[in-house]
C-alpha cells in the first residue's frame, strides 16, 4: 500500500511542531534535517513522509497517487487524547493562508483528478504555542503515543 504521512505545523512555535516531529521520526531523521516539502521514504516501509507549515492547493497534486494519506497535526483541544479519525473529502475549498483543511485538500484532489486517497487525521495534543524551538515534555509523550498509534492503526499496511 502506498502511504503518505504529512506532518503539518511550525517547529518554531513550540508544540505546533508535533506534525513535523512525527514526520521526522517516521523517516528516521533528525527534526529539521530535511527542508519543508521534501518527500522522504520511511525506512523498511512502503510509505513516504513530508512536512509542511500549512496545507495548500498544490497538495491535491501531491496526494493524488497515494492510496492513504495521514495528516498529522498538533491540536489544542483540552483533555484530548492522541487519536486517528477517518476524513472524507469535503468542506470549503479556500485558497488563502491558514484555511486549507485536510478534508478540503481531499475534496480538491477528488475534483481535479477524479479520485481522492483514503484520508486520516492524526491529532496530537500540544500544550504551548509560543515562539521558540522545542516541544514540551507533555508533547514529547504525545509524540511517542502518536507514533505507537500510527503503527498500530496502519499495522501491516506500512510494512514494505
């Protein structure tokens, strides 16, 4: 199965960097080792990862050839646990900064290319969103949990 994991967030804003940190961990590289937007293979698995500050319309082209796309992002909902949920194409397709949701990227892909991959949203709770590098201790625990949940949820589909 051809899988793409998109880590969304800004590593320079504290726990907002959870998505890119998960992408780096899946690829077995140090966070920040690869530039934003560079596809990196996941060692030993039929998957690739990429990290982005935010989603854009061009991401419809990026995801079109994958069977499954996991959008990994930090969340700030109180009391939330790491979770994975199915996404359906939908929502408003906006072309301005900070308005392109994962569901809208799926919808645009379906509209432009006649199909959309299976979409999953992996939400990881964060605690601090201030300027500065580094994840909080709680976010690092959630990063570990997210990696475990992603491996568990996708199971053998991530194996080469």
